[in-house]
C-alpha cells in the first residue's frame, strides 16, 4: 500500500429509518497520516455513519474499502478492530471508580484466561506506555481523581494500544489504523484541548489517521488537514482546511449564511435596578466573591480551569453544600449555608448545567416527562396526572423551541445534543424564571443550534437576568454585557462595553494574577451605572 491509497473509502452509503433516509449516498475518503474532520449539524447523519463503521447499524446500500481492499457490508459486531478501527466517544467509556492502569488494560483483563494478574507489573507497563506517548499520568490514580483532559488522553491511548494488539493478532500490524474521535473535547476546558491535540499529532505522525468529529470549528481548523460536511444525510462537500474560511465551512454546514449581528445596532443602557447582590461567597474553589446583577443583564463569568468561574452559578442554585457567604434577591437576604435547589426554584432561579445528561435530565424517560418536570403540578386534576395535556404542552414547547424531531414520546437520550439543550432551555423558561443560570450553555451543540440558543437568551433578557459561566470566550463576547474575570479563585474585576472581546477575555484569563489585578483594578472600582449592552458578535 502507498500514500495514494485511501485508508478509508466510503461510497454511496445509504441508511433508512422508518422510510426516512438518515444517510443518502454519502461519500467519505480518509488518507493515511491525516486528521480528517467530519462536520454537520445535529441530525446530519454523522452518528449514523460512525455506527455503521462500528457494526452497530446495517446500511441499505453502499461500499467500503479499507487500505485498498473491499470490505463487505454490513460489518459484524467487533469486526472493526480487525480492520484497524477504534472509536473514542464523548463519554470516553472509562470506569471512574477504577484506577488509570485498570482502565488502560480493561480489554486485556476481560480476554485473559490467567487466574492471577500482577497489578504491580501492570502499573510498571502502564508507566512505560505513557512514557512512549510523552504523557504524564499516575498509573495508580483513580480515574475520578484525574483531570478531564487526562481522562480523554487515557481513553485515546487505550484505543490506540488496543488497535496495535488487535492488528498484530491478525498479522496486519504494518498497516495504518483509523482512530475515530467523536466529540472528544466537548467536556474539556478550551485551555486543555492543546494537550489532546499534541497526542493526536503524534498518532498521525506514525502514518495512522484520525477521523475527528466535532461541532467546534476553531478546533477543527486547528487540527485537521481536510474536512467533509454532511447536511440532511447527504455529502455536501470536502474542503482542504488550510485554504477554507470559517464562513465557508459554516455555509456548507447550515446551507446558508448565518445572520450576522448588526454592528450599527443602537447601544442601550442597562437598567439601574440591581436584582441580585452576592456578598463574600466562599466555596471549595473561590474566595470572597462579591458582585451585583442588574435587571435584564447578561453577565458572563470567565476563567481558566480550576479558577472557580463556574462556582457562583451552582452556589446560587443551592447545589454546592460547601458554599458560605450570602446573597440578596429583592428584599430577601439568604445565607448560602443551607440554601438548596428547591429554595432556589421557589425564589425564581433556574439552572442549565454543563452536563445536561447527568445533572439536567433523565435520558431514559420520554421528552414529555423531562421538559415538563418543572411544571408537573399544572397537569394534575383530582389527584390524577393528565397525560394528554402533559404531551400537548411538550409538543407545543418542542415546536416553539424548534426541537427536532417534535416527538414528546421519544426518550430524551435519543435526541441530539443541540436538541437536548434547546429542550432544557424550554423546560425552565416556561416557568418563567427571574434569574437564569447557565454553565457552558452551548457545549456539544452544533453551530445552527448554538445561534438559536443565543437568540433565546437575548429574547428573554427583557424579563429576566442571566449569568453565563463559560470557557468559550467568543460565546461570552457575543452574549454578555459584562464579563467577570476569575483567577485562582478570585473575582478580580469586570470587562465592560468595548472591552468585552474574545481576545481581551482570553488575555485577562491567561495573565498572571498580579498582571490581571493591575489591569482590571480600575474596572473593579468603576461605577456600573449606564453600562452599555454589548449584544454584537465579535
């Protein structure tokens, strides 16, 4: 085989569900030694294609070539390993209660017939493996105690090592392998993505290839050589990343130019009415944090991982038992100690957490149950739940918030990430809340759904105030009137007006404590009357 022979070539791949084509004659070619991006909105067919490659789905039509050899479809369960494929999904497939070594060699242990296993020897071998990848991981550390980026790195190394073992067992260890990374960075702080990308570059330097599936166009443009785009189950183009603009990619993905913010839109002043005052908030990560939130304001909180920028939203919602200090909402002063989630809801607060599947929903229940849980009492009559009215309300909300498909009876977990997030917004906004608390509101969301979520936040700014804790600086610059900068557990000040830009937020968050404190000292002490509303995208 030579470098002109594709590692992977898919031709006219077609998959039908219930009469609807999830894939319609899709084509995809991945060359040896490249990182190839696979882009598309939620529901475009990316997941279906990946599940066909893993043997989970059987296609109606299409052909597959691997390293120049035709491979009959459908693939049998587990056959992908003998072809040199491995998959790492966004949930990573790690067991948090086990150690790094136990997770690394999980497949070997499961297939071993040995009565005893020396974990001391296994830890030494794990250390050698990590050294080979120039990665620092403690083999004895429990996975639930290592950083998110280290978990992602562990999952990828485990996949690559598994590929080497499976290819060697069938005598094809010299051929390049394909690693499929399905949203591997979705739960990572942006500052740590580079660690993962260094590992990926090392993998492709050995002649292997990576199929990188992501909604983050900045990451895709940083790591890929070329990208293929799916829209509505069809292939709509393949571009060389280096010669393509972000706007070209967006237009391929959504089929149109997204509406750009009007740079000449009139600047409006924020209300002088203070709706929330936080005083001396202390938690496991932050110290003596105090700030005010005004009526109708969209307030951003930013910082590096471990800086504690997300702590205020969880403390305000009563989800952090370690929090101390107090806050004033209206005329009521509340101590963080003893403040819990039920109290927050009664006071008009709503929280959309970063991990919507674990902390914001019950994936195995129907969408109707998930979206109506905040207003369930409205559907009881004479002690009985009116299921018909509950489904009707869910159907109306799904239509209003453009959740696709608009099926109240479909389990929440079967919806795509963007549609899940829009449903979580609908769940809370139907109350409606006085204060909306958001942590990473567009994490794992495609570019079209992201813009819809931004529109929802802006549209409701007239009736509620919003706090957005995000590691996406462009998102904060797009949405927020002010952005608070957290460094090492301290809120050092606010950027306002023209200072609220992607570059400025990044500069502040990544600076040294002394430098940032000096840079924002004047902002910290400046009055906040008549702060301009920064609604334009940057």
